[in-house]
């Protein structure tokens, strides 16, 4: 290996008069600032990725960023954040610095992020699916007991007796009002066997329940988590037919073919008249009028984590104030997952758990190679163009992937350096300033360097 002198033109770079042992050939790398026309020595924290946080993010999650090459703070006064981490803050496009490469939401929903606009700008948006699954699963299990043992009515009764000083006198006599049933040996139908549904099935099975599941788009990852004994139904109606308990764990999707009111008259007519419906997914999945009819007619129960204007005071309904994911651990897990996802993207170009970019992961790059990532519109000719640019610069491609999703395509390319000096600055400009290319990154040198954007024909580095 030869020593490589990195020549930099920015003031900040001048301070980094670094000699590096890197590749088999000299690399003329002049791409430090990664910010639009900023050349202040204060502009960049040397060799660190800048993480901007909105909301209070769990310290456990933030601790995932090693301080050696990450700096995390709320406000980057020079508008030079490299990635954003947020929870519920409603992010505006104006808050996304031109230097931002990625956004991660600690949680599942991303409707507080302008995802469509970020896609147009070539910025991946990540979320943390499943991070709160354990918290929700535990509450579903709690729901099984709430629906079986008249616990809430019993607790309320004890409070009233206590207020009258009658607890000891009345408790043995009154307890017969609050009898219940055991869950062992009963059947639980699980509608939707994703992160929460699969975990619930496993737990219920361990508690001695029979399980039946329905999920027409079951993922391999979830299938591997299911208990071996689970039987698979081919419709919601057949799943619920023999069930004593039904757990809804599907997303709420509006519109035709969606899941609005999916638990309505038809599905309810297939249920046993004393079944317990556990809704820890979304209130809108259940048709309240049909559920009221069902509860009025038999001895069924409805346990839900959501408000309901019609059922809130029904004697056979228990409504909780959306507590499913409200645990410290769920927040910590989400923050840690978001931090890991951002790191994998910043350091390796890996895309996992993105809501707008295609998944992408190349094996670790060979020592002495450089990784380049290019986000483009999903239009013909992009891949050929990228390959041509490398060929023109005499650079050999060692491995590459090209994946696409909707209007976006994403390329990860590992290149080998030849004998001649290459000018990555020119190469990056050429790669980026082509119609249809949105952004490019050269994963090389100090953290935070090598990012360029093509914003409607203007070059931002
Ligand atoms: N109560 C809470 O606080 C809370 C917290 C987190 C999630 N949730 C809700 O729980 C839902 C499930 O969460 P998850 O993390 O398990 O999601 P997930 O995406 O991992 O799993 C959802 C599963 O439902 C399946 N599915 C979709 N439509 C279906 C249908 N019509 N019939 C049967 N299966 C269907 C999918 O194939 C997928 O496997 C979320 O969509 C959300 O609405 C609630």
C-alpha cells in the first residue's frame, strides 16, 4: 500500500493535513465540506457525522453513536446536519439541511415526515418496525386476562366497598359476581401475524392456548417466529369461527380493499357468541355498530386500546387510552434501532427499514476499495450512465447492486483504484450532475465528506 496524501481546499480541510495509507493508488480527494458554499473552519466537526435530533430521544438509543465519529445535538447552527433522528416532531422540508443524507423516525408511522418530497430529493426515510412489538404483545396478553376474569369490574367494586368500609364484610359474598374463565386450552385466533401477531401467538401457545392464524401476506421472518402448533386459516371468518379469543394485529388501511371496519357484521356473525375480541391495532378496524349488536346479543367482550364513541360505556367493553407502545423499553428499542439503521446507511450505504428506498446491502467492501452510492430516479439508462462514468475514469467496478422501489432507484458500487491518480471530486460531480440522478455519496475519508446532490440541475456539495 502506498501512502496517500489527501489534498483539500477548504479551510477546515487545510487543518487536516493528513497522510493516509489507503489504496494502491493516489486519490485526489477534494470533497470535504459537504455543505453548500460553506468554507468556514467552524463548518464541520472534523471526522464526525452530525446527527440532528428533534424531540427527546432515549439516551440509550443515542449512546449507539460512538462519540469518536458521531456528534449528536439538537441544533446544527451552520445547517450542516448529516442525518435526522426524530419521534413525533412534524418535520418541515425547510428543516432538512441540504447536507442531510437520511432521516430516521423512532417509531413505525412516518406521517410526520414529508416522505414523498424526501423521495424526490433522494433522501431515504427510515422507521423502526417491530420496535414496540413486545410492549404491544404484553398488553394483548393482559387483554386476554381482562377479557376472561372481570378484573376491572372487580377492582371498581372493591374501591366502592372500600369507600364504605365494607370490603372485609362483603368480599367473599360478592366475589361470585366476578367469576371468569381460564385461557389455557382455549383457542386464540390471530388476525395478522406480523411483529405483534407472531409474538402474541408464541406467548399464547406458551400459556397453553391453541392458536389459529390468518395472514395472506405472512413474511418468512414472522413465519419463523410462530409456534409450531399454530394452524393457518384461509380467511378471517374461518379463523374466528372456533375461537374463544380473537386478536387483531393488522394495519389500518383506508379506502377500497382496505381494512376499515373489517370486523363488521359478516365476520362477527361467524364468531362464537362469547368470544373476546382484542383490538390493539386500530379502532377503525372495528365497525362499532356491528360490535354493539354483537355484545348486546351474547356474552362476548371487546377489549380495545382505542376510543369508541359508541362502546365506551358498554358493560362488556373495556377501552384503554392507547397504551400499547407506552413503555420506556419500547422507546429505547425504537431509538436504538433508528440509530443502528442510520449508522448502517451512513457508514456502509445499507438500506434497511426504509419507507421510501429499496432495501440494499452489499457484502463488506474489500480493503483498498471505495464504496460509492447513487440515488436516481427509476428511469431507463441510469445504470448504464453510472457504469460509463467509472469506465471513463479508468475505474474498475468490483461489485455493485441496483435496486428500485416506485420512482426511486439506488445503486451501491464498490470500485477498485487503478494505477493513476483519480480525482473523486470530478468523478462525483460527473456522476451526480446527470439528468435523473438525485444524490451520490463517496464513502471514503473522514466521516461527513463526499456527499453531493443534484437539486433540479444545481450542484450541492
Ligand atoms: N396499540 C398500539 O399502541 C400499537 C402499537 C404498535 C402497532 N399497533 C398496530 O398494530 C398493527 C400491527 O403491528 P405490527 O408491528 O405487527 O405490524 P406488521 O406490519 O409487522 O404486521 C402486520 C401484519 O398484518 C398482515 N395483514 C395486513 N392486512 C391483513 C389482512 N387484511 N388480514 C390479515 N392479515 C393482514 C400483514 O401481512 C402483516 O404480516 C399496526 O399496523 C398498528 O396499527 C398498535
